[in-house]
């Protein structure tokens, strides 16, 4: 069963989550999990990738944390990672971390290992 609840403020959202946690008799350390679960349930599902979404990932993957990209595009972290992998397989130059090698190091490696 899925439902959507609209909140006017973050405090109203958190109060609702804590009331649900209390009703379910959730221990204090698990209340944050309840808040996160309700956030996930209320996050609208989005299945189609727009060109703008893909461009945003191409420009920012490796520069911004994956969570920030996911929040910006209203998706979960796993879908961002999967999409980046798909874009990489399709020939786009997307990497989690940029190379820290200097141009001289890259040339040395090319010369040493080229056949």
C-alpha cells in the first residue's frame, strides 16, 4: 500500500514521522530510519531519463557527491550510479574521480606500455 502525504514544512514532516515511529513503538535509534523510509515513500518515482538529466550527470559526476546529484534529479543514488555506468558504456567520458596524473606521467605511461 502506497500513500503520499504533503507537508508544509520540514518540522511538520519530522513531527509526523516521529508520531508514526511512536505509534509503531520504534526505539529511539530507529526513528531516523522511519523518517528516511517515509521520505523514500513520498519521493515521486521517475522512470524516464531526460536529456537534461543525462547532461547534468555528464557534467557533474565525479565533481559533486552522488547524493547531491540524486537529490537534484529527484532520484536515488543507485539509479545515478547505474545511469553513469550506462553512459560510460555508451562512450561518454564519465568517471567517479578525475585523474591526478600530470601530462608527463601520462606520456611516460603511454610510452612504457604501448606496443
